[in-house]
C-alpha cells in the first residue's frame, strides 16, 4: 500500500495512487461508513471519499 495505509489522526491525509490503494480505500469506507459525526473516523471517511473521487476522475475504474 502507499499513502492510504498511512492515515494518522494528527495529519489524516489520504492519497489513492494505484488500484490497490483504491480497493483498500473502498474497503475501509465500508468499515467506517457509520462513523459518528466529528470523530476521527468521520474525518477519515471524508478524506477517503475525496481521494477516491480524485482517483476516479484521473483513472478509468476497473471492475472485478
């Protein structure tokens, strides 16, 4: 994994650079999609969704 696996509460940045990161980010979103507002997980969720949007705009998403 690249930067997606390096999420830290103090910096909390997310970057999806490859399909492996993309799959990890989708999995992680599934794990924290019910995060309480203003929690660390809610912030992580927002960052992951934004990183996925950037990746999807840049790369065609493969299925399967």
